C-alpha cells in the first residue's frame, strides 16, 4: 500500500487528526477517510473497512497505521522545534571562485571609490553620494541594529528608480519590495520572515495610518506583536498572540516627507538631485540606452558582482573607540536619534572595510578615524537636512525660487513679487507641486502673501532670505575641526606599524 496524508498535520499535541488516503499499489484503487490516529477505535474500524474494500489483510493495515502515527509524531516534533531562521537564507550557491573575486575587491585600497564606480556601471546615473549612502544603509540588514532611509523628491524625479536600482544590488533572497501595503498585512507574515531582511516601499504616501504605524514599529522595535482570535480545531474561539520578528533595514520613497514627522526621526533623509545638470545626465543616459550604446548585460553583471560583495561580508561586531569624541551640531532636530543613527552608520563603513580593519581580542572590528571622516562625507547632506528647517525637496525648490528671483529682478530681488503661474513657467514645475511648496513655505513663514485675488490668483514675496550655503559651510567646518583634532592626537597607521 501507499499512504498519503493530505492537508498537513495539526499542531495541537492532544490529537492527530488527518485526512488519509490509502492506495493499493498494484491496481491504484484508493480509499479516503478522516480520522484521529490517536483514537484506537477509529484506527481499528478504519483498518477493517478499508481492508474489506481493498481486499487486504486488516491486521497488516492496522499495524501500518500505528507505524504511520509514530512517524507523524516524530515529524511534528521536528517541525515544532525547528530553529528560528529566515527560510530564504543561504539559498544562493556562493561558489569559492565568486567569494575569492569578492574578497580580492574588498581587500584592495580605495574601496569606496571603486564601489561607487561599480554602482555607476549598474545604471544608476549621477547621485554619486546618494547611491553609496543608500547601498550602505541597505547592507545594514545584516546587522542587529539596521538602518533606514526615506528618499524624498517630487513626482517624476527618479526616486523610485533609485530605490529599485540600489535594492537590486542586494542579494534578492534578502529583499522584499512592495508597491502597496494593506492595513494588516505586515502582521500576517510568518514570524521569522523579516529577520535580517531589507524591506523596500516604493511609495510610502499610499500607506494608511494603520499600515504606516506597523511599518514604523517594525523599524523601531524590530518586532510586531498583535492580539488576535484563534479558532481551535474543535471549533472553539480563543485569544492568542501573533508575533512578526525583525530586525529589518528599509528604503522608502515619498513626495511629501514633511508629513512623516515620526518616521523622519528614525531614518536618514535622502533628497534626490533634481538639478538641471542631473536632468542632463539622465537624458544622455536614456539617449545612449535607446541607441544601443549601453549593454544591459554588463549592468546586470555589475549588479551580480555587488551582490556577491554583500554576501562576502560577515555580520561582525564593531567597536568605535572614538564614540563621543565627534559631536554632531547641537541645533540638529531629534539629536538623540540622529546621534544613534550616525554611530550605527560609522559601524557600517567599518563593516564594509572588514577585510582592511584590525580586530580586538574578541574578534570585533575596530573603527578608524578614516571611517569617521568617510561617514561624515557620505551622510553630510542628511546631517544638514536634520539641521535645516525645510525638508529635502522643499529646500531644493526654495533655493531654485531664490535663484530665479535674483536672476529675474537683479538688485531688487528682495522686494520682488511673483505669482504661482510665473513660478510654474520659470521652474518647469506642475501646478500641484508649486501649490504645495508655496503653501508649506507660507506655513513656515519663508514667504508671505502680498496681494491679488482668489479668482485671479494671489501674489507672493519672500520674507526670509536665509543663507543655505552658509549653513552647509558652518556644519562642515564644525565637523571637520573635530576630525582634524582627532588626527592630531591619534598616532597614524604608519607610526603604529613602526
């Protein structure tokens, strides 16, 4: 005979209810029955009935059923004590040749410059700092305290494409990319699905309040726990608890970053480049792509090689002997969380250089001053956004608006009056974008309504001419002075070797 158990085995240990198919091998005749294998009377009755219909020995059939019960017991016990690991882990056959090539790349000098160049060959146009920044954040899925990024930009600015291109450089077995998230869906994933995984949301603006809350908790707490009703096999309803565990690293896109105040303190803010030079680079890439001058296979090979670089990195513990000796600007918003984000990003820079860094007696990587300097350079724009009152896309619009007014009105730029229509035509923005930006700038008291009428349009005037470049220079100097001080009192690597 052949015995088939259909629909699996229940997890309640006080019974063994199954749907059993008994098939005679020589003629293929079958009998299907539902029974509890822990009930001897049911087993004996089934053995007699099936033996009679299939012309079999009932004693032999009964002995087989008891043997099947023992096997199912062992199977269920094994399933219940299965270790809590990510099911998709270690599914890629990472060959010795691939690992060797990855390690050679990771051991060579100027690692970040070469990695950035490799990212450019994957099809990411421009965004030299942002693409490297986002890749390091994405790689943090390996760590106990992963990082998160919120990519800001106006509609059609290329933020979603940047997210897709960067996430494509992470081993696909550790990436979940979602376009839409319903209210409860994150609570219904298997318990260990998100453990050390990269979650990408292509448009966070479409999330409901419930889904946004679940995403935020998964970022901060690394775990979702919900009380739920459970229906037992006997039909009774009881209360239970469902847990979805992390931690996760995450990348998300938005056109309206300022409305996610709770999220923004937990993440790095990355504003896509919407300048004319970046637009020119993108158009040139599109033309070359259409003309067949760019080989798509080489782009895929570059992505595959970066995936192997990520696979070759081990999730080692990192210690930073300079923690506390480099202070972030005190006027940065949510400085407590920003400082924690900065320290974790320094760890990621050290982790990427793990084949070039020393270890202490416990096998932990030791951060060097070069890692601090690199971290500051890469995340400098994100630090400035934390100090700046305006979010990334709004700041870019405001700077373009001020530049246009200076060019259009010369020495009288401070008293210049403008309408939304003039701004749309000058800056090539949509009506909705200009309306939203003007509304936000009025609310923050950067511009004021000067005149006009509701039926013919209002006019506006800039009321606060801040100096953004001076802010950037001030923050840069503040950080660089501290780094130079650390270099002055810390022996160089050459002196240590001597």
